[in-house]
C-alpha cells in the first residue's frame, strides 16, 4: 500500500490509501479519517471515508489548501499506529434472491447487459465458476460481509465479503447503466455488493431484494426513528435467504412497525481475522445466532 | 401568507444554500446551483442570504400572491411580468395581494432565482429547505414544486422595492463558457496527449444535465495509461476501486463524455476523475443550457484562490451598494 495525496479542486483533499481493495486499506482509511476528525482542524466541513480512500472538504477561506494538505499528511503516521480493531455490530439482512421485481427490471434492460440471453445471476454464476445460480447464491450468503463505504446516494452501503481474495465474487457492471433499479435491490459490481437504498439509476448486477428498508427520510420506521440512515462504515452484514412467504411476512411487520432487525454487538479484529478467517466468521455468526 | 402555484413551469424547486455535513452518508449538500444569484436575490429583498428561494429551470412558473411582498428575480434572464406588466430582473419590486407573477421566454442562462421577502418557509430537513428528490428531503414533502401547491412564506420587515444590481455585477458565464479546472485526483491515469486534448478541445453541454451533474460532449475520447487494473476496480480502464467524488469533480466513464458533478452529486463511485472545476466557477455551470459551448481551462491553486476571492469581492460590493438608499428614488 502506498498513500497518494491529491487536491480535489480548491475545497477538497483526496487521499487514496491504496489503488486496490483490501481490508487493510479500508482500516487505514477509516482510522486516518477518524484522526482528521479528532484533530478538529478549523475549516473542515465534511470527512467522507470510502473503501480504500477518504476525502476531506474544507473552506479555503478558513484554511489554505496547501496548509490543509500538510495537516492531513502529518496524521498518517498516527493512523498507522492505531489498532486495527473495531467495536461494531453484525446485522442479519433478509434477501429474497431471484425475486420477481428485479427480474422484471433486468429483463427490461437486457440490451445493456453483457449476456442478454440469461439473467444477472446466471451470468455471475458462470463467470465465477459456479455450475448453477443456486450455488452462486449460496456462496453469496454463506460468509459475512463488511460495510466498507456508505454513499453514492442516500445511505447506500457498499459491502466487501469477509473471505480470501481468491474467493471474492467479482462481476463487471452493466455495459451501460440502467435508468431504473427497484428500491432495496441487492446488487453487485466489481468485488462489492450493495443495497440500493432508494429507487433509481444503477449499474450493478441485480441478485435479489430485501424487505428491510435502510433509509427513511420521514423516520417513521421503528428502527430508523433516531436517524434516517441505517448503515455506517464498519457494520458487518450476514445475508439470510428468504422465500416469498417470509418476504411478505417481514414486509408486513415493517409496515406494522413491529420489525426489529436481528443484530449483535461484536468486536472485529483485523489481525485475528487475517490469521483465521473461518474461525473469526464462525464467531461473528454465533454472536448473531445468540441475539 | 402563501404563494399559490398556478403552474410550476418545467422544473421549479425550493433551494437555499444546502445541507452540508451528510455527504459521508451519500446525502449531498444540495442547494442553489447558482449560489451567487441566490445570495443576491435574497439581498435585494432584505432577507438573510441563506433563505430559501425558488429555483426555476428554463421555463417560469405562474404564481398568485395572497399578501403584498417584495420580490426579486436573479440568475437567468427570464423576463418578468406582474399582472402582465414587465418588471426588471436583478431588481426588487412589489407584488400586491391578488397579483400574479409570471414570465416570458428565457433569453439567457438556465436558472432563475425568485426571492420573496420573508423567504419560503417550508419545513427543514437536516437543517435545510433545499429539495433533494432522490432522497425525498426538503422541498414540498421531499419533491419539487407542483401546480396547485400553496407555499408558506415567512415574515419580513426589512424589504423595499426599487433596489437594483449594476449590470457589471450580474455574474453570468461568457460564450463559450470558461470553466477553470484544477487537474488532480486520478489525472495520472490519462496519457499526456489526452490530458492536453481535454483542455484544447471544444465541448458543449449534452442533454443529460441536471442538479446531480452536467455531461459534456464534442471532445475527443480520452486515452489511458496502460496498466493491469487493481483488484476490485473493474475491468474498464476508466474504473477505479469505488471512492469518494467531490463537488465539481470530472468523471469520464469509458473515457467518452465528461460529467461534472454538481450540488446534488452522488458521493462516490467507480469512475476515475481527472480533477475538479474550481469552486468559483460552479455557479456558471448552473446557468448553462443544453448545447452551450464550453472550454475547460487549466488553472493552478493560486489561480483558483484568486478566482474565489474575486467572486467573494463581487458579493461584498453588491452587499455594500444595496445597503444604501435606492438610486431610483428622487
């Protein structure tokens, strides 16, 4: 990993921790963006951590861009010494794979796809070496995922699977982005999964849909009363496959205000994870099952 | 006191100076595309500069007033009528109870700002009244203004008709529009020749131009420095591991058509960016119509800082002039 610093116009500093994705790069970008926040530098207005990079927005009338750059650079050494440990939560997200709504949408935009003859899941299964879409779905939900970025649009999480690099599921984005994606679609592009928080344009392959809203500007949904956005970087997600009946049941519970996502407080230690991925994941999922 | 929207025009939305602080969650700052014009509109009617106004795109709305107020329209040249009688743009005038404000066809620019003494007083969301339809925040129940809406207006005691802004201080883009760009971010992904072409080619605004971003067409496709794509980035040479996008950043999907992200920007994504339009020139983009010719001009940080200071100075001059008595009075 080598850190690259650059200006984004006269109001932003952009720091790329690494040009490739890894949890090491994510942890460093998170701890460095925290160090910038803790430094309480006058003029800083926004700090946005991303997968393997972060961005600082500032008012150049309060702090000169070059001065801002040198202040951020000085925080790198401090961030390097931070423990790569997070107190976070693991959340179970129900997914109705191969649902009728994303199916209708993917058929409507077939001419924008690499393989117009099948579905997004058929294509993803084939290029990742799985015999069937079902086998691919199993690989998608068997191990937990890590929220490495929140953004694009309102509250959308990017998720990175907690498995070895050679087991990462990878698919290209649509050849040309769709103008429509159903709300709460579970999508995948590059090595990242995402949940489309709102309906709209999108380029990720579509695998299924969750009945659990993750963004509520009216803050009426029981678990979004405190804040309208559900996810934060560092959250851990375990997909749980559900069928149509369960999907309808959860949707009704959300509507009635009785649905509570299943979740547990956990500690995630990157060094322990790197030393024993299967064991670490087993413990994470055990905490969730006990919840 | 309310405004009755008799017709909403093409796309009219409530905007103020936005809601900074939530970009890390994918919620953009939003607010007026042309912040200079919104500030000046508010100054003309005696409002604090960050009060909510109507942002009008291309085609004016028709509005009935239920109480006498002072109004000013800045930004695009959209000829103003009050009960069919013309009024000047960039000037404050009275609209009496029962009168109707309407507009003729657009003459220049793209977005006009209607300020009303007291300001639009709809509920705030995350500290702002700005409309962000994608996230259903602000505006009228999270959406743009529609025919039939009745918009509340706040109280004012500080407004007077007859104020006007000198023509030299009305800040609008030149033709072709000059957008100054600070190269950076993923600039190193471009070949040197291609980077030079970006600045020497002539571009024009493509039809896909909105509050999220402006797309440009007409220049040569960009060429990338060869590399093996990093893990997680995606196969196309214009792809990167999804990172943050900044306001004004210029992404070029597939190397073909540059997109400048604007006030309702997506906060991140997987396309390389070659730099950013400087903060002082962002207002100009909001005043560009489709097909408007554009030149991207390379600038350094010192140049960006002085452009910013120049814009600030213009606002300060207007502030001072409007504090004096109206020149049109005897």
